[in-house]
C-alpha cells in the first residue's frame, strides 16, 4: 500500500490545490488502525473493506462512500469521508498497478525490506516535489478527527496523524537511496491517473466545490 505522502498528494490535486484539513486527515484515516498495536490482517482489512483477503472493487468502495457521506450534513464530515474512501481506492489501484509490477520484477528474498526502504525514500522525495507540502502538513496537524463506526475512532485517527507527521519531519528517516522500483516518474503518473479516476467517480456525488 502507498504511504501517507501519496495519499496527501492525491488529496491536494483532488481539490485543485486547496485541500481542506478534514480531507487530508481522512486520506490517512483507514491506516489509523495501526495505533492499536499488533493488529491482525483481519483488523486492518476491516478498515479497508477487505473481503476474503481482497480489497473491494470500485463499485463497492463508492457504494460505501455514498452510505457514509449521507450520515451527516456537515462539510467537515463530507470531506473526511471523501478522504477515507479515496484512500481505499488509491490502495486498490496501487496494488493493481505499481505493486503488481514490483512483485513481477523483484527476484530476491527481501521483498518487504526493499518495498519499505523505497517507499520511505519516496516519502521524502514527494515532500520536495509536491507543491505546498509545508501547508499540507500544517493543515493536517490542525484537522478535526471523526469516528467512522465500526472502522476507526477520532482519537485513533489523530494519534496516527501525529505519528506520521513526526516521522515525515525527521530527516533521519530518509534512506537516501536511488529508487529502482518506485521512481518519481512512475509515482507521478500514478498520482495523476488516480486523481483523474477519483474525480470521475466522485463527480456525480459532489456536494461542494472540489
């Protein structure tokens, strides 16, 4: 699955360069399950609508999106829910494209280590290439959290947000390597394509300016 900066970059473009704090926080929220400690695959899968070990198809994702967005008539909630379900869609497309290509190309026995190292490097490269990264992080830091039953609580989401911001703000976490499998150009195309797909899917449900 892609790490936070990919989700944040897509959120920024989804709202034409002016994402709201709640959209940004929502785009990280499905992974907030990790603050519980040693979570099982089933627990993480539940927050991502996984069924029988597989991520949901786009139809299922946007059916659930429609269900949740109607629960509250509030702009912050609307943006948070958009962030939450676009995260799941982004994970699906990442798995179907870049990650599948990585699995096919990598021939060693350190696949998890290589993946984590390259995605760590990517986080720092995206912080340099994404416009207004400092403003994105500032807005993310002040975002209001929401509980999305039965997936994650507002407290879990805010705790996860704080952990990720601390990690992104520590230069010591950058591996300082040239990426082989997840290059800047590849990920830029992924962000562009996924944003376009999301806009097309969300357009019929749009309630506010995006």
